[in-house]
């Protein structure tokens, strides 16, 4: 936890774990190149493509996933925008 009470690190790590878990399911039927081309780092797209029996998130959890995905898919947890850092976003 950061001194000011917020840290993006847990979100980044959780998104990475979710990405690997979902991609592992798709790698049962597709090649790594196919999975990468079809989904990239888009967690929402990957989750929506799962079989219904594999979709375990509640509506609230999926909403959190969607919000985190808007940052994660663009690699913005890893590469910060200087303007965001300066304005405290």
C-alpha cells in the first residue's frame, strides 16, 4: 500500500494474473500467436469470449474488471503518462 492509500500495483498484478488464466483456457484450442492476435491484452474481450460456464464474475466484479481493463489493455499500469502523474490522476 502506498503512503497516500492508493497504489496501482495490486490492480496491475491482478490484471496480469487474470490475463494469464484466461489465455491458458484459450491455449487449449488455439496457438499462442492466434490468442495474441485475437485478444492482445484486452481482458474484457477475453472474458466475453469465454464459455458461459467459465464466466464466474459477479456483475460488480465484471464492472471492476472493465474499469481496470481500460487502463490495462493500453499498458498504462506499466507506462505512466507524465501528464497524469503531474496532475495526480
